[in-house]
């Protein structure tokens, strides 16, 4: 006779492996022509198109168009998980700048966005300066309907935060970089590639919508307090049960 627990455990294992395999299969690595850069991303969320297909590692820029699909709503803490692209230097020499010329960003999260964050994280930012937004070259990057555009910097992270003046409702497409006349500037990343022949620059670009006021996250302190109350309630119930059994 077949052990039922063994069958259930086997089925659970197969399901877990299938889910993990499908998740891994969604991660792709795309070479950006001969620029010396590759991009790794989840192709269920992101698609990239190389616009200057004749780019070489001696070119100043590699120019891309990007599509991002946000389909999951806010998590338990009120945040929407970011879409991520890992840029990987794959040649001894690489183009200096990665330019996002146009974007198509789809809001299918079920909530309105009142802001949007573009974030660069470079774990080796302390070596040679790291990847950074070129604030001067990105000054004309159009983020309408948002009217405020703020660059924030730290030792390991760069951020462009767009907010104010408007919002992106659920079901809408947002097109930063297009502008009213189709020329809305570009978001320029000074990728700062290594050129010593051995080291390779790797950094992450994250894009994260900011949910509107209709999303009210429960503060961490409230979670802590609630957990404490639940714990006290459980302990009180156990003590009461022990008294009855005594």
C-alpha cells in the first residue's frame, strides 16, 4: 500500500519545483549589442529594445527603450515591489553611458500612483565612483504628469524621485521620456565601467511606484504592538487552561 504522506510530500515537491522552475525561466540575460553591457531581468515584467543597434564598446552611449508591467498591488506594508534590471559589464571595455530614451510603464496594480522612484544600487560604488545618474544630461527627462523631479544620493544608492502635480490611475499607461512633442529627454546613467581588463561593473536599476493616499499601510510599530497583544493573549489563555487542569 502506498504511503499517503509520501504521495502528498512528493506532489508538494513537484509543485514547488515547477513553481521555482517557471520563476527561474522568466529571468533572462540580454546582451545590449556590442556595447560591453548585458541586462538581466524578469521578462514577465520588463522588455528592452536596443535603439542604436550599431553600438560598440567605443561608443559614448548605449540607448534602449523599456517596457515595464506592474501587475501586483501593494504588499502588507503598503509598498509596491520594484521592477529590477541588473546591468552587467561583459567586456573589458564598455560604453560609458546607458541611456533610457523612452519608457512604457503600465499600471495594473489596482491603485493610483502619486509618485515614482528610479533607483540605482551599486555594491561597488566605492570603487571608482560607481554607477550614477547623470543629472545634467537627465535634466530634460520628462516625467509628466508629475511636476517635481528630485535627485537624491548616498554612498551606495542614487535616486530620482518624481512626484506632485498629477497621478497615474490603475489601468493607465505612463510614458516618461516622451513629452508632449515626442521628445521628452532621456534618463542617462553614467555606468562608469571598469577599464582595467579584469574587473567588471555590475549594478541594479530599480523602478518603484508610490501608491496613492487610498493605500494606508499599517506602521511597523503597530505591527509590533499588535504582535505583542496577540502574544499576551495566547499566554493568558495557556495559563488559564493550566489552572483549570490543576
